């Protein structure tokens, strides 16, 4: 193993996306991650499909969705409704550095698996709870899935075409952002623990993260009282910064400053725009977008996307095609960055997933464990982490604790 978190153990009681994505990132960075799942059914994300990765020798399958969020982990099945199962989780928490869970508020406290209970035996435990709405407030007991959070958190109100219905992101953006905040919070808490010797509790809510991620859109409203409107692919505060039709498709153009606009205007054959007081600065272009954009749109229709991109690249104008998934992974830049990780086929077909984008100079990300089958590491964890003998392990199986 390599990575800056080698030697740290994470006990993962999360399901679906936000929690598993956070713990997958910690696994990528070298932590040992033990994923605790329900016997027989496991993480419900295992059933999010099709598509599925199928076993060539039998009817079993694993969802591609699950595979994308759970590499680098060991899976152990424990019935936490059983007192003996709760005891096993406590034992694992005693020898772990981090505990991550995304159960409904109060659920684990009833089982004696909350931070207050576990930190009594492990003062250095960093415990992260991920919920839809957080541990306080009137919505704290409500379930919170990504699409609901995108809606309630204002994201959908600013996403989509102005004359169409509000739209969600094409990926579970609230979940992914929450996972990134969670992993950052956990690593920071481990850094602080190195000084204090103490762990701490992290309360992280998808709604909080989604609102924080509104960034300049939230600041615009808070400082002006004016709510942003949906503008499709256009930008509220930068012009031209959007998609345009070309002769054979679409192109994205992001002109973010006045110098770029001067070069852009000359390339498309409108050098006089650089002298027009309506378009000389970005603020003026935003105010006069209705006059600026129609001639630009008409001109861009005259050539193909690749022809325009060649000219824009030559003059350092941010521009590019709207790629399909196939085109993304055929891009020589993507190939050069080695973003695709392929685990060798074993019980299942070979699994290909997108790797971690972090590039360390000394402690590189490694990919030693493919997304696990349900419970495949139960005996390994019981034997090698909790040091139980064969008889004790068999007893746990016989009593359906694991």
C-alpha cells in the first residue's frame, strides 16, 4: 500500500453515494476501509441498475453504480440489529481511527453506536455523520436523497433553460460534493488529533453542502436581494461564456476577461466589437448581452466545431466541443492522464472505473482492492483485525450475526 493515509483504519457504515464516495477517497489515499453491510442485501446501491457487472459462472451480479463508489474496501456483513452484531461494531470502532455513517438521525444512538458511546473506549476516534439535513433543525429526521437536496438547496432553481422546468445535475452533485467535504473534514480532524490526541464528531448535511456550493450565486442574492434566474448554458456574470451552435454541432466558449474578448472578436471577424463601448468590458457585455450574442451566434454557425476550436486554441481562447462519453475517453489528454483503472477479472467481468484525479509526487494513489462482493472479507476482518479464532467466527455465522 502507498498513500498518505497508510496506517489509518476507517470503519464505513455508509450506503448509496455520499458516504461511500467519501470513504472510497480515503481508501484511494491509503487508508484501510472496512465496509459494514447488512447480511444478504448489503448496500442498496448494489441494486442500482442496470447496468450490472455479471459473473460469467453464475447468476450473481454487482451494479456498476456500486462499483464506481466502493473500490479499495473490504466488505464485512454484520446484523447491527442483533446485540452481538452491535458488539462487533464496537470492537471494530475501538481499533479504528475513523467511523463514518449515514444512518437517520438517532438510529445508531439507539444501538449504542453513536459518537458518545464509541468515544468512551476510543478517545481518538474521528466520527463523521452524513445526513440529508444535519443533526439539528426541524428537518433533521427527514430522509434526504440527492435530487431532493438539489431542489431544496436552490441548485435546480438556477439550472436549466429559462423557459423550461428546473433541472437537476446529470450526476449526483450534492452527494459528490458532500463526500469531498466529508473527506476533507476527516483528514483535517486527523491532523488536529496529531496535536491534541483526541478525536471529534463531524456533523455534515447534504443540504448545508449544497447551499455552500451555490458559491457566487448565493453571494449575489445575499448581497443584493435579487435571485438568479435560469440561463441554460449561459453565465450570469460573464459574457460570452456559454454554448453556441456551429455548422455541425455545438461549441463551448468561455471568454473570462477583456483581453481574451479582444482576441476572440478578431478571430470571428468582428474586430470592431473591441472598440464598441457596449462591449469593451465584461460588465458592459453582461449588460448588453442581448445585442452582443446574436451576431456571434450567427457567425459561429458558418464553420464546424473543429475548425473554430483550431483557431481558438491557437490564440489561447478557452473553447471546446461538447463531448459524448465515448469522445471523452478517446481524448488523447484523458488517455495521457491515466484516468481509467481496470481491475482484473475474477469472479466478475473485468471492471473499469475512473480513478482518483489526485497526483502525489511521493505517495501515489494505489488501487489494490476492486469493489468487493457482499461480505467477501467477513472472515478476514474477524480473524485479522479482531483476532477471533475459527471457533468464534463459526459461532457468529451459525447465529446469523454475520
